[in-house]
């Protein structure tokens, strides 16, 4: 991973503010305070070559380098998140697994097997490789993975570009109860971020 300039179309949440996301495990809206943001970097990846109408071989590719630090029992241990924008190349439909062991699309599944609001696939027109616009909020052990179905008329190696920024955050559990109440009532602004499933 190397540092690089980000496209103008990508807008990361500013430090000093709050974000909100739906926690699909606890089934509640959660908030986090963004204390510090690192310099955004580009993470390009090319999937294996596949023929027209075929998915890329092997298991979905898991983005291991987007693993934030784990929160431990030590309250002095910093908590980090990655805010990631994902852009994809032309000629394929990309199926997102988020977290990596949870298939968030209908790929190889009947529609009744998954919840409608947890479908997730993207194509170039949704989030172009050269100007990504779809984003994810990556927590510890909640890594994204991706696989592609080639829709092109000839074989190709689909490409993915992730533009990510790392944040030092204060999690929901450590926020002041008065601040949480204001966030829930809309008295304090918070930016919605995607923590999995819904695009």
C-alpha cells in the first residue's frame, strides 16, 4: 500500500465530527467520534482472469490490509476504523462480501435466502474505478471481500481500486450519554456510513 492523491469525487468524513451506522449484530444505530484522520491511500487490486459469463476463480478476495487495530480491555488502546471507497473496472459485475464471510448479494443464491436490504453488487456505472463513490466503514474483523462475474464479450481480469483513510475513533460505548442522546435526537449532526450489507 502506498500513499497517493485521491480523486476529487471522493469525500471522506472530516475529523472532529460524528458518524452513524447500523450495527447488524446488535440491531441498533451506533455512533462514533472521529478524532484523527490519516492520509488517504490507494489500494489497487486485479482479480484473476475469467471468461465471459464466468466468475473469477477461487474464493472471494479478502482485503487483509484493511484490518484496523483491535480494541482490548486496556482503555488506553486506540481504536481505529478505515473509511473506504471502492471503484471497479468495466466489463464485470462485482459481488461484495461484507464482512468477508457474509455474502451481501444474490450471487448463487435464491432471493428468498437473503434479506432484500442486504444485497450488494456494483458495476462501473455505480462506482467507477477512476472515480469511486461507494463506501464502506471497516471495523476490526469486519473485512470486505470481492468476487466478479465477467459481463464483457471477452476474457478479462477485473480490477478493483480502494481509496481508504484510517481514523482514530471514540466508539459508541465511550461517548458521553448526553452526547449520545443529542446524536439520537438529531441535535448533533452525524454522517451516515456503511458498515456492511446495504449500499
